[in-house]
C-alpha cells in the first residue's frame, strides 16, 4: 500500500487542498492571500514554485528596502528627497516603475488564486476568499496605478511651468522672489502687472518678509547692473506715465533688446526695479495670472480669511436698482476663487493701499492653508490649475528646497511692509510718489535683523523696552512712525473714523442691504467711513 503522506523533502510546504479537511483548506487559502498581500512571491515559494517565488521575493525585498530608504530620507534629508523627486526623469521613471509593480502584483494575486484552487473550498469560504482577494488586489494595484498617474501628472506640470537649469543659492542667507499679479484680460492690450511684491524668505528658518510695491509708485530705481539703468540713470522718472506697473510693458514693447537672452524682458526689468528700490538681490520671479488665480483657489477648496471690515465688490445689479455694489461682511470668510479675486482687487470707497493689505493677507492665507493634506486630496485639480496660473523662471532643481522651505514658512506669520501708506505715512503724504529709498532700505534691514534675532535676545529687549516705557510714561509709537507696529499684529492697521456708523439709524446691525441703500441715496461719504478699516485682515 502506497503512503499518501508527503515526504519531508517535498517543496510544497502547504497542505494538499484536495485531501485536507475543509477548515484546513480555508486556513491555507487565507494564509496564501496574506502572504501575497504583504510579501508578494512568498505564496508561490511556499507552494513549490521556487523559481518564480524567489525572483518576486527578491523584487519585493528591494522595494521594501527602497521604501525604508525613502522614509529615512524624508526624516533626515527631506529637502534633498523633494529635490530628487522634483526632477522630470525621476518622476517619469517612478511612474513607470509603479505601473510595472501594479501589473506584477496583480499577476501574483491571480496566480495565488490559482494556487488556492477555490473549487475545493466550502461554498461560503469560496465566495468570501475569492471576493476578498479580488478586492485587495484591486485596492493595491489601483493605489499603485494612481500613484503612477500622480507622478506623471506632476512631471507634466513641472515641465510646463518650471525651467531647466541648476538651482540657485540664497543671497545673504535669504531667497528673494518677485511675485507679480498679471492681468491679461481680453479687453486689455498686453499684460499689466496690477500687483507687485517681493517675498524674502530666510533659507534656514522660513521666516518671511512680504514687501508690497504700490502700482503707482514713481521714480523706481534700477539695480546698478540693470540695462534699464542706461535708459533711466536717475530712476524711472518720466512723470505720471512712469508708474511702477508700467515698467513691465515699457521693457516688453520698447527695450526687449536690452535683455537678449531673457524669455520675459518685462519681468526681468521689473525685477531690476524691485532690486534697486528695495536693496535686496532678486533671484527669480513668479507671475500669477489673475484669470487662473480663481481656478487655483477653487482647486484648493477655497481660502479662509478673517476680514476686519466691510469689503465692497462689483457683481450683478441689485433688483430694481442701478447699484451693482455687493459687500463681504466682517468676520471669517471662506472665499471661492471668484470671491477671493474680488476681495483682493476691491478698492471702491477706499484706496490702493487697502487692497494691498488684503492681497498680503490672502497670500499668507494661501501659503498657510496649502498643506500636504490639501496637496494630496486635491492634487489633480491643483496641478491642472497650476499650469494655467503660473509663469516663472524658477528652475525645477529648486523645487525640493522651496517646498521644504514653504512648509516652514507656512507655520510662521509673515512680516508685511508696504512701500507707501500705512507703513510710510498716510496716503496724503504721497510717499509712493516721492519715495525715499534710503528710508526704505533701512526699514527693510531693520525687519530682517529683527527676524534674525534669537528668541532670548528678543525677550530681553522687549523687557528692557517695556521698562523704559514705564519709566518715561511715553506713549507707544504710531504706525506712521514705526513700520514694525503693523507687522507685529498683521491686520491691525487702521480703524474706522470715530463718526463711522456702527449700526443702522434704528439701532439694528449693519447689513449689506443697508449699505446698498446708502449708495442709492448718494451717501458715499458714509460708505467710505464704513469701509475705512477693510484693510484689516488676518489669517484664521
């Protein structure tokens, strides 16, 4: 009689699915499923297919090792890791690798299903195990496939938005990036830079200084090495036409030959003017198209701000009225893309300086709320919007260090400075018309020096200053005298005039409908008082 017991040398280490009892068959099937789920190839190896199983197990060990290396780098050298994965060839290779792994893992699941031999399982176990295997297989391979899609989508966006070339180093420990808000609407000829600012970020800490430049600023100085300095040696001072936001168009239309190697002469000339006017070396620029701005905000799921005052914007006319002014109420607002654009550009009943403050607030809110979670959950829509939103000369190689730096900056409130009211006097002082560049440079140097101070030194100086104030009983400096007061409390800039209405005549609270009524009866004087503090904005 021939024994049916397996030899100890039999390569199949599992029970025979034909002769084993039903409970053993079910346990065997579950064991194989778990092996394939967590260590592909091992199910084939223990079932006797040592050649296939050994090869796949070696691939699996390599993948797990690579994953552990990536996790270690994410903890120890995050900026290097981000820089590595920001390269187009790495993203392409990673997406192809993920596709191959997804296909291979799916084949291993199908092979495992054949090894399980479902027809020998009890009916209930057969359905349950088979369904579970297929669900797990689709979940894993689907995740890998989506990862490949994300990698490829990121590669396409980075390649279309960012330039080739090596990364640049910080200057005096800081990165200084010009940020332009460009309006190229169909009813306008060419591109107009409606908002201009310089974002200066400490390369180690991420502490940031946002310097806003009024579009009507005159007599802009060009950097010493700027070709535009040959045309305007005394500054951009040809009268009322030579406003700061005209530099871009002037260079593009009339002096492009001065920048023969530049892809965007207008941006280069504006960067030279920002550098000469602020005294900070400008290394690169980002141009944000206003038309794409709304799409980017929507892709983020909106942006939250805390508005300190009533902010008007133009929309559809009110019923039975010629008034098309609508209002954002004070308090926390979650703005859609279109609403954020209105909020940033509004200057009805106020001034350019009010909207500059709101633009600064929105920029900080976007960075604060642009978290890794937002990026992961809304990746595709953000990438699609990014291609329509941004033009920049930042190289792809810079992305790793900048993403790492952005995460630090996100956790630190910006210092804000406007080269005009309210940081340099009031609007009536016309500082933007007759700027004092030595004063601008000194103020910027003070703010940067304050950011570089150690917490202990800041605390000691604050204690010392407090003691001096108590001794002298002197009043605190006004915002006009000190540009740092406003920056210490972003959003606390001005207050409404003392005679500004805080309620309706019957004592009820102010409403949008009431403000519309004031405009209908011609009380724009009251609307100007009510809107006077709408430059107060902070990030919730």
